[in-house]
């Protein structure tokens, strides 16, 4: 289990290879890489801020929850901060489990958390100025489905 919050770019291929070497007993490894997206074609940069220590603690807690729910053999979360440009990698999630369904579900759970509740603050700068980015309703709904499942109301209950 590993959480890294860093300003430096990462090599997805190298990270996946190193992660796969540490997941004895896994029958499935699922990986996801998120990129800085410029939906309107006007963004020049995205600045990501966080509170060191607090952010890692929150990510470690959600990683532990994923492990408890799906019995993973490994997880890796990498999230960048600093000033990024459209197309750059912003984050990576890797999960390993004995069975693919658990690896996929855990990866989706972690990605939904990172997208909507992880303690990062994003500011976009473009031709029209600077704007702080809020979580979108669909991102919140994606995360809420995991609470519904825990309470027996979701599709996996």
C-alpha cells in the first residue's frame, strides 16, 4: 500500500511495472491515469494546492477503507500538485486483487474519492482569468453510490 503526493511528473509504465512486482497473489491489476483536461480549450494551466501531511493522511485513510472493503493485495495512489498544463498526468491509481471485480471496484472507488473529496484545491488559469474548480454534481453522485452500497441500497448489495 502506497500513497505519494508529489510535484514531479511520473512514468506510468515504470510505476505499473514496479507496482506489479509487489503484488504477490494478485490475479488482477487495474490502473488508471488521470490527465489535466481542458474542456473549453481556454485553460492554460491548472494549479493544484494541498496541505502536506493532511492530504497524505486523508488518502491513506481512504486507501485503508478500499483495502478493508475489497481485500486488496496492493494499492498505489499518486497525486501531483503544483502548476500543470493540459494533457499532463495529474494522478494515478493502481489496485491489485485476487479477482478482477475487486480490483476494478476498488480502483473506481479510489478515483471517485480523489475526484470529489480528496483535500486538493484546483485553480484554472486561462484567457479569461483565474477560477477555482468545484467538484461537479456527477462526481459527487459517483462517490455517493459507494455509501449507498455500504448501507445496502446500491447495485452491489
